[in-house]
């Protein structure tokens, strides 16, 4: 299937000389949720701004549904909705008017029923006649989403949708994003919260210092990079690790009551079977075992360290 | 052409005008009425007729021009500066519209608003003095051309300005003095010869003169020259807009 958004070797240097993107190439598939993960200043907003036509790039090409974003800007921009990082809304305008304005701006005919539907979906309908300045921060963010959806885009960009948002609202936002995906919209969101990418993304792209380090299915990423830990609780405490088990690089807990084994899930052989066999050979009795998997966070820290 | 977008911008801007009806329309009307009371009634009663027209009636076209020019510049400048200032301009830039459509929407709305203000002042003036308009067609043409040209100028200023000081600088330091010295309150022939010559470098003089001609058929300069000047000015503003469009000056980034 052709990607809905395709970025080829795109670079961007700002006027001050700051290079924000270095030869970024990325394909985004229709219907997926892609999380762009990266620390502040990595270039996430710049990448989105370039696709949406807010800034000019130095080199590279971007297509949306096969259309070039410069040459065929009318087609590509009609397909795109953007929710910016900062909350930028006219304080005195009403919710309904500002959403209606957005729809017109994108060249769509009037459709009050559709606007009603999105306002209801985003729990804003009872606020439709309120001035924006009377709304809470979370509502304002949703108004921005409503505006971005007002022209029925196929691709939605959410730039740090949950920055500075409390936990509960964050979960609401995730739910909204999933609903949007199920209605067929492709979603690209940026975040510097790993949990966020982990919680909702199908695919994760990691950006650091203007470079796209990787873009992979979240599960493959975790499998490939993921380390698992096996904690083995023992029947009786050990003073030290028997020399027969040296190869496993086990760690003995301070009280001597548990052993920790770290292995790579990407490897063909995890060595768990052999470890258990060797443990019983050494006369160590197992009381219980636990496994835990490394999170994206740890993967991410490793990646950024590697690239630095 | 994305006409729906032009319409959306136009309606949105006009609705802002009507939302702030008091500021937008009432205040220019109020200040003009004050001018009438001070200049027309209080001082005017001691001034003789100018070129066969009572002083109160003589200043009406100039007063309308004065208000319409200042309003066009400030409204159009503010109209485009405001989204820049609060950041909502991102939406204009990400929408499937061209720069010229943006100009049409914003300048159209600012010009309409000034035109309405001009008409309201005209109607208000009618309460104070006896008006009669000899060339209604040319009156409307001059008014419309002035609204459009100066709204274009305001739009350019709004694009150029980086802060509120700059936004107010040009209207304050350039437009207001030129407008006040543009012959709104006097006929150029009333000035000493040297000043008459200096005055001819003020473009506003030609507008006021042409506009006044459409009322009373008397003018400081030939009406053809007035028309040529306003067309020239309009052309100048359009070229700057075209240049902004070509170079993307201060629009993206
Ligand atoms: N308008 C701008 N002018 C100059 N430099 C900028 C501008 N916007 C962003 N930058 C710089 O480009 C880099 C990437 O910024 P940005 O894309 O905003 O990162 P992120 O969204 O990942 O936090 C940063 O170093 C930032 O300082
Ligand atoms: Mg950012």
C-alpha cells in the first residue's frame, strides 16, 4: 500500500543557522497512529510544520496521498489537519464560530450538522456559544482538535497534545485519539513522554538532534531492543553465586534470596532452559519466578546515547 | 480560487466588527460629531463661506476622508497583525489558500468596514449641515477606491510590523499628519503660496480634493489628477502586495 505521507531526505536550517532537521526520510501508513518521540528541541515541531506548509524546507520532498506539498498545496492541505503545540485561539470568539471559520477556510461547504457532531464527540457541544477565554485548558485543546477536524482531514497532526495536561485529561486525550483512528483518520502525534508513545502508538519514530533514528512498529521495537529480566526467588538464601553459573552474569540480591537474570528477547536462544537446568544441578531450589520487560524509556535512552 | 475561504475570512472579520459594534462604528461617528460641533458650529459660524459653500458643509468630505483613511489603515493593519500576534496565523498558513485569497478576505473586510463608517458619517453630517452631492457616482467611486487603497496599505503595515509599536508607528507618524494637513479643514488657496506648493506633495490633498469635487464641484486640483493619483497609489500598494506574495516576505517563518 502506498504511504499516505512520504518524506524523502528533508533538511531544514533556520535563519539563525540552527539545523533543525537532517535528511529525514519517513513513510507514514494510512490509518496508523505514529508517535514521534524525542527530547525538546529534537525537531518534532519543525517536521510537522514542514509537512503542513508552515515553513519552507531547504531540500527534500514531501508528498501527501501522492501530491507534492509545494506544487499541489491545495490538495495536500485539504487532506491535513493540524493541532499545534501552543494553544492559539482568539479569546473572544465563540467555539462554534471558530470551528465554522476553520471549515470555510479549508474550502468546505457549510455543514452545521457535521460541526455539531464533532463538537459532541469532543464534549464541547454545551460550550458551543461560550467565548474561548471562558474555557479550561483541556477544553481549549479540544477546540483546537475540533478546528483541525472541521474540514474532515484524512491525516491529523497532534503536536504534543498532552504536554502540561494532568493524568486524567491525558487518558481522555488518548481515548479521543483512538476514536479518531477508528473513524479512519491517520494520526501523527509528537510527545516527549515515552509512556504516551507506549500507550497509544502503533509505530514509534525516534528523533534526536534533527535525525530520525528509527521508525518501527512499537512491538518490534520493544522486541528488538527490549531486554527482559527474570527474577528468581530462592528457597534458601545464597552467600554467593556458584561458579558453575558464572556465564549467566546473574546478580544476587543483597539478602541472597533472589537472583536476577537479564536476557535479550531478540535473541534466538534466551538461555532460560539451560539456566534452570544448571540451577537444579547446582542444588538451588526455586521458590518463584518473575519476568519484566524494559520499557520504551530505557530503549530510548539507549538509542539517544548511541547516537550522541 | 478558494472562494469559500475568502468568504470565511470576510465573514469572520466582519462579525468581529459587529461584535465590537460600539468601538468599531460608534467611536468614529462620535468623534466626527465632535468635529462638527467644534469646527462646524463653534468656529465655522465665524468663518465665511469657502468657494460658495458654508464652512460646515465644506469640511464634510474632508472629515469623511480623514476618518475613512485612518480607519482603513488601522483596521486592516490590526486585522492581519492580530493573528500573527496571538499565533492563530498558523491556520491561515496551513490552509489550502493562496496569499492573494488571504488579502482579498482581510482587505475586503477592512475596506467594507471603512466604507460603512464613511456612509454613517455622511448620514450623521446630514443632521448638522445641508449636504448635496452633485456626482453621487464619483463620490462612491472615490470613497471605495480610498477604502481599498488604504486598507491595502494597512495590510502591508500589519504584515511588516513585528510589535505593537511598529503597528502604530506608521499611522501615527505618517498617516495622521498627512491627513490633517491634507486640506480637510481648509482650501489650499487659503494657504500662503510656498505652503501651497509644499502641500502638493501630500497625496492626501488629491483625495480630499477629488472627493470634495464630487460634492460641490469645486476642487483644489483638477479632478482628473485626483483620480490619477488615487489609481497610482492603489497600483503601488498592489505591487507591494505582489512582491510580498512572490518573496514570501515575513509570512512563512
Ligand atoms: N523559528 C525558529 N527559528 C530558529 N530556530 C528554531 C525555530 N524553531 C525551532 N528552532 C530550533 O530548531 C530546533 C528544533 O526545534 P523544534 O522543532 O521546535 O523541536 P521540538 O518540537 O522537537 O521540541 C531547536 O533547536 C529550536 O531551537
Ligand atoms: Mg515542539
